[in-house]
């Protein structure tokens, strides 16, 4: 389905929403095999989308209000405030529509909206982050990479050390000296495994997330709302960043700002979601070896995200050259004429190589979205 063919699906939602303009911001999450071989097929929430989002908003009629239809697995939390602020330039009371996944940074964006409209399939997530910087531990499996540190894992370890089993009433059994001893043990063990600056980054990011969530909630305060309880629920209640918050849970946490989509609106949102899934093959793993078959080299173009309304469209486009080469085992010798590349030899292992040619948000003047 091309961009032109998607426009009636936008119009159907806008008609149900009293002509509020629909802006779709989708970070695609198509899987690739081998994992990690091709960047851009799975995209994350990031500030590099800001100009594309501005262009789409600028070219759209926002006079009746803005509905931001959001699909994302999350990403850079530092981009949340700039993006929310940008949308508010066009509609301070914008709404967020969630047809399916709206995780982590996406959940934070919903806190800045006046209303959150959830389809039956919709899922938010906790906002406890996983931090990464140059001081994080090295990944033993991939030494060129560093491991992320979950804020809640650090908190859980602290609770495990500092809160020993007590009686049924929860009474602590530690004296002041014992508490100090455990605090020393906790600090020694953590800093022995993790660089102190990485731990400092964990603490800073946690405080940042909490303050950001409060600031976003303050944009549309609800009478009787307890912001501290909301932030605590989204950062600590579920004990797992992988817990998906369903519409009923979202309503119990966020209260009056959450609405369930009506049956006609839920159907229209799902039709649009399935159009993106089918057009961009989001539920089909992209197997590089199957795509190449017995070719040694091929050009590829694919789309990792969209920002679009009925009047303007941007695509996150990646162009690359993918190659497969034979990698003979150490005990196998292959004679190759000087100046020639290693041929593909049946039965021997192959390695996929990727050379990126271009990657950016581009104006969708020729709306071709499928992998080519």
C-alpha cells in the first residue's frame, strides 16, 4: 500500500475525531537475521526525527487539534521533551492515539498529552531506563560493545542487600552498625564490578526520568492527581521493564487522562496499523541470506520509520550494499587467482557484510516503502 493509498485510512480516523489532524509517528521494529547485521530496519525513538515531524506538522491543518498516533519500542529519553514541546507548538492540548506498542520513551510522550486514546491492542510500558555510557562494563560476547545497566536492577540489588528478611510485620532486624556495614559491603561490591561513574550515571538518569515525568504530567494537571504515585508506579511497580501495561492498568495508573477507543475508532486505528505492518513487512523477519540467495552482492533500500499526515510524509530511509563472502575454516585452503574475490563455495560457511550508503529522514516524494 502506497502513501496515497493510506490517505483514506487517515481520513477515516479524522472523521471520527472531529477533524483533528492525524500525525502518524511510527518507529518500525522489523527483525533482521543475522541479528544486528543491518541498522535502520529497527529504529528507536530519537531526536533526529524532530525536523521531519516539524515539516509534517507545518504542512498539515492543525487548526482543529493534533492527534499523534504513536508506535515505538522506545529509545532516547532525552528526545522526549523536545518532541513533546514541538507538538505543543501546534496544539498545546494534543492527544496521543496508541494502536499497539508505545513503550518507554513513547509512554513518557503520552504523559505530556491531554488525552491518551488506547485501542484494545495498545500497550504502554514502565519508564525505568537502561543506561549506557563509556564507563559501562564491556560485553564479554562482543568486546567492542558495552553492557547496558538497568536502573531497577541496581535498585533491586540495593534492596536485596539492605532489607534482610524480617518478621511478618516487616520489622527490620539490623542495628545501626549492621546497616553501615551492609552499606559498605553494597558500595564495595558494586564499585568492584561497575565503574563508579557508570553508577553515578544510573542515579542521574533515574532522577532525570522522575523529574521529566513530573514535568510532563504538569502540562495537563488533573484534579486530585497524585503525580508521585504515578511516577512510582511507572518506575517501580512492575519490577520488569518488559511488563506491558494494558488499557485497564493504564487507566488505573493515569486516571482520567486515559480513554479507551470507541469500537469504530479502534477498528480504524487497527486498519491503519495493519496497513503499515503489511506494506513494510513488519511481522516478517528479513533474512539477508535468503534475500541474496546465490548472489554475492546486492543493493537494498528499506524504510525504518514514518512520520506522516494526509498532506505530507517523511520516511526514515536506508540504502545499503549487502554482500556475502565465503569464510573457509582454518584447515581449508582455497586457491584464488590474484585480483579475484573469493567465490561462493557450496558447503562452506558464509559471512554477510553490509556497507551503508545513505540513512536519513527523507521527504516521501515517491512513496515506495517496501524493501527493494
